[in-house]
């Protein structure tokens, strides 16, 4: 097990099935796919595995069913050195995602949260007993909000650093939510940042820097706004700064945000200043986009040329 910094990731595991086909079926139609791929997914699990590969000592708190995907998930975490003792509710299947990819690149996605729905505010104690003031706690938006919020509040009460990747975006969450008091670092993409700002008076053509600054002012968090191939902008200690992406030939950008959040969290947990942590996250995410699939593309620490601390 790694002797790197301690991360507790709380969030989803999902088993995804991806069909590649000429065009999605219409009502009443059955079509044969050209290709099918099965893959481990779920933002929480992706981030936990990414952080372990980058050298952190990782505990993962999640829920899976008593089924084949649940067993596959446990084998994945064991193989990656991620400690996990998932909640396994009776009668609820592991979260699944079905992705239809049309030949023109258009995606249609259906997700069933399944076992993740069993996680509620009372399950935050599973995180509470793992966390110390030296831990970094990382959450996303694929678990019920009551659970996510309670995890953040427990972590903050224990003095841990908290990192919130608010993906996928939730219309129910905005910059007025009291949860921000429990969040140190907020890591949205541009779509998520705009949704969090909601009815604020930010101009539609505001720059990424203005968007990040506005979100930092409204929430009181340090904000790291990801910009895809443009890199990221961060706001910390009153400064707003852009870090360019590390140039890469992107083959599949699925999971880039998960890799970025994990790498940023590991670097901050190692004591890096924000600029260096964002540079490290851009480097790690640029590796992730160069491989098809999510798990296969998550880089190991030794593969990254630069060290942050
Ligand atoms: P999300 O996947 O959550 O929407 P982004 O698309 O903003 O997140 O990507 C997250 C990070 O991944 C970016 O900040 C950047 O560092 C890296 N990244 C994404 N796309 C590319 C690309 N085409 N080339 C290099 N880096 C990329």
C-alpha cells in the first residue's frame, strides 16, 4: 500500500456498456451494434483509481450491488491498491450506464443509479471514521446530494481538506447553497460553473477568468475551472491565473475531468501550491486523453515526467 498522502474519495462506481452503431434506434426499432465495449466507470471510482496510480494512499467509500459488476468493481480496486468496503444494499443493482455512440460521434447515455441510491446522510460516518486533519476528501455529484453534503461537512469538521468536483451538473445546487462553507477547492468545468452561478448577473460572453472569479467570490472556495483543450484557470488567494493544457493528440476525452480532479487533489495533499497542482493536473489529464477508454488511460506517477513538490 502506498505511503503517499491520504485521500478519501466518496462517490460512485458504475459499470458501463458502450454500443457503437450507425444511428440510434427509433421507437419500436431493434438494431445490431457494430461494436460493444464494457468498462469500469463512475466518477468516484475513476478518481480513486487515478489517485492511487499517482501515488496516494486511497480509501474509497461507495455502494455496489450483489451482482457481477459489483464483484468486478471490488476486483478492480484490489488490483489498484484502493481500499474499499462498499455498502451493498439488498435488492439494488450496481449503478450502470448505457452509452450509444453513433458513427457521427453523437452520444446518447442512460444511467441508472441503482445501489448509489442507498447512500444517505447517515452513511457519511463511513467517511468520518477514515478521515483525519491530514486527509484530503474528494467528492463528485453522482451520489445522492444528502450523502455528498454530509461527507463534506464531516470532513470539514475533522479539519480535512475538501475537494468538490460538481459533475454531473445538478440544477438543485447553486452558489447560494450553505455547503460551500465545507468546501476548500471547487473543480467545475465551464458548463458546471455557469450552472452553479445560475441567475447571477454574469455576462453571457464573460471570459473563463471572469467566470472563475465570480464563482470564487460567491462561494468563498478556491476555484479551479477546467477548460478542456484550453487547460484551466484557478482563483486562489485573490489571484486569477490561467494554466495552458499540455498539448496532446486527444483520442478519447472521457474521464479527463476525473483524472484532473484526482491529480489536483494528490498534488495539493502533497503540499504543492495551487499553480503547481494545476500544472500537474493538466499534465496527468493530457495523458488520459491520449488513450481510448477511461481506466486504461489513467497515468501512473512514474510515467509523468514532472514532479510537483
Ligand atoms: P470535463 O471532462 O470534466 O468536461 P475538461 O474537458 O475541461 O473536463 O478537461 C479536463 C482537463 O483535461 C483540462 O483542464 C485539460 O487539462 C485536460 N484536457 C482535456 N482535453 C484535452 C486536450 N484535448 N488536450 C490536452 N488536455 C486536455
